[in-house]
């Protein structure tokens, strides 16, 4: 009996995840990747002795990674070593107002109590409710393919709908428990990357706070690319073939089925095709027009999560007053959020984040030096140029020097920037987005771009523009979801 032959466009987390599941099910799987290495936004690069993870740098929800590898009789420890960061991260509100977020529960309760008397009791209640949302959300809701409302006619979901706080905003929900501005900002910060103002994001996403505070912040020794290497190693052991430097230029149709892919002017015939690259690009640029499920008007009405302006820096000294993860919250959170989501523009006074992996992993930088990753979340669809990038580079470095009390700029020996035009060039990212589709109530589950195209029987989608949404854990789950849908069809 001939094996089902499956093509996957894109070797990001979702694509590799789907490849592993389908290969285990007995399919012949080929992954076509336009870049020279796997990982998508989670690629890495090396320069002048420094190693940089290009995109994701937070390792949250360790159970999702472990659950994925367990499907294949493996563990994360078979591929990389995890280190729990303690403190989890540093928050800089002002030069004399700096908070390190501890890992021990009692220390976290003490921190909250110090900032707002009585808040430790509220935090325990907040986390208890968030734990329920995490259990239902991450272990149930996100594994649903979002193809029919019938998927959600589930006794546990129906009985627990109000406990999930789907119809309440995260902003009002947090303020119901806390009044201290610092605590509110700490709890709202993960929302900045979800794609909407906290006032328009469902309180369901307090599950992110549970992931942060209860499950902790981790680091895979060697960098986030170690996850990619582990997943590729697993995939190859299952028989998956990866073709790099292989951009797909079109999908060839035959009746109501996708017959083949054109890659570097060569035709490759497959039984099924999974789009793990940018959904908008695959649909609008690779498919013939009459086979598209959505049009440009639909896509332009989507609420997108942010893009990012990123700087990769090599510093020829050790930075004393920063940790592995650092949040610079010395400006107003709400105004920056408005500059992303309400009136999209380059922010006047942005918040930003820095990652210094060399604080944990000496292999990331030459001895006595640091690799520094600076990220500013910004609105998608903005025009970026060298002048704009340099202005924000000077702004962030100046604030870093002021808040940490040490010189940085004169010690930079390597510098690279990355923004909208790079996301478009490297990933065909719609509007230069970095994080995919916004997690708003109107773009949840069955309201997201569909995992399948009913006009094309054998074409499916996976990744951050479809279910369950953006982020590394959701992308890994997305690959498993789409693979299950195809496997169900085959049986």
C-alpha cells in the first residue's frame, strides 16, 4: 500500500510539529523551507563570537513542550537541558524602583504584599482561578481544530464558561483584585504581545499569569534554537525530509485538489499540503484566485498582534545591573499599547524588553562579554527605515544607561537591527507582523482563519495565523491539531 505523501510549507515550530505527528502515523513527509535553516522566527545566527536567538526568548509553559515529546516516547531532556531562572526577570520602573520577580511562591506573595498590603490573599485567589483557565485552555480548548461550533458543546466547557471569564476584559479583571499601579502593570505585561488593549482582551488570558508566576520562566541551555534542533532531530528520526533554500512559488490545482508544489522551478506532487508558512502569503500568492477562502478585504480587517523592532548587540564587557530577562517599564503602558492597537504609529515613549542570555549561558558570548537582545513591540504595517531604527536604538540605549547606571553604547562591538521589512523578506509576514493574529474575542477558535480550505479538499493550514494562536507553545500545538485532522481523514 502506497504511503500518503504530505508536503509542509515552512519549517517553523508548527510545521515541524505537524511533520513529526504525520511521520509517526506512517505518512511520507517533506518540509519545504525557504530559508537555509529551520526554525522560522526562532532561527539563530552567529557573528563575531556572539550567538543570538533571532526571535522567541521566553520559555513558558514547559508542560506543552514535554507533552509534545512524550507523544513519541521522548522527553525534552533527550534533546536539551532546562534551567529555571531565579529571579524569573527584572522590571525597571525607574532608576530607584527596580523589582526582581522571584520564583518561590512565598517570595512572590511577600513581594505583592510589600507593594499592596492585603494583595497576597488576592494573588492566591487570582492564581487559583488562572490555574483553572490554564487547565481548560491549554489542555482542552487549544487542541480543538476550530472547524465547527459543535466542538465547544462540551459539558465541562458549558458549565465552566463563566469561570473562564471569556466575556470580561483582563483589564477590569486585574483591577478587581489589585489597585497598585506596579502590580497591575506586572500582570498586564504579557497582554502587550497578544494583539489588543488589555481592556479588549478576554480575562481568560490570565492563564498567561499562571504560566508566568506558577509554572516559571525557563531557559534551554544553548538557546531557544535547541528546541528547534531537538524537534528536527526527532522528525528526521521518524523519516521526515527537510529541503532548505526551497521557496514554494505556487500551488498547482487539479479540480478541487491541490496537485503539487512548484519549488525552484521543479514540480513536486503530494497527496496533502499543509501551509505552515504565513497563511496570508500562501493563500493570496500561491493559490489561484478562485480557490482562495478569503480575500484581501478580509485580511485587512483582521486585528494583528504586534510587529517588533529588534536590536542584536555584542557588548565587550559584563553588564552588572541586568538579568537574563529585563522589562523596561519606565514609561506609560497604556499609551504604548494605544500606539500599537488604537492609532497605529511608531511609539513616542515605548516600553521595551532586553534579553541577555549570556547571563545564564556563557557560550552565547566571548568571555567577559554579553550578547544583548532588545525588543520594542510596535504596530504592524508601519514603514521602517534606517533613520527610524537608529532613533529608537539611541532612545533605548540612553534609557538603559540611565536606569542601570552604567555605560553601554561605547562598549558595543557588534550591532544588527531587524524590523517589519525583515519579517516580510524572511517570512512573507503579513504587514510585517512578528506574533501573528491578535487574541481578541472576535478572533478566537472558530472565528480565526480556518485550519482548512473547503474549496481545496487536501489543503490545510497551521501556525500563528490560525488555531490556536501566536506563541511557541500554541504553534507546537497547532501542528499537532492539523496533523490529527489529516490522520482522521485517512482513517
